[in-house]
C-alpha cells in the first residue's frame, strides 16, 4: 500500500521528465508498480485519472495539454493495459 501514497509523486515526475526519457521512465514505473503493489490496477487507474486531470484545462475556454502531453498519456495507458493483461 506504500506505492498508493506516492501516486502524486509519480504523476508529477511523469509530467516533468525530459522528452527523450519519458517513455522508458513511464514503462519502468508502471512495471515496478505491477511487480510490487498488492493492487496495481487500482494504483495505475489513479495515476491515469490524475494524468487526465492534469491535461484538462481548468476553464472550458482554455486549451488542453500539448500534443506531447497527450501522447504521453496515451502511452501510459498503453503500458498499463499491457501490464494489466500480463498481471491478470
């Protein structure tokens, strides 16, 4: 359950990583969660929710996240789905 308390840290780290390091870091973070956590699907769902919230604009007239941020979000979801299939 320790990893569940560090979700905010993981999400902030994913949002601030350099472009060339992002994919390997996200893949390894999600794989580590699936190896160590008791309920990794719950933790990864929380990460995806928080990432999506970070992409959405606070005001309806404001623009959303950049193309890079959106592609990172989709990549993170893809890694989570693959690891969840292996875990199940």
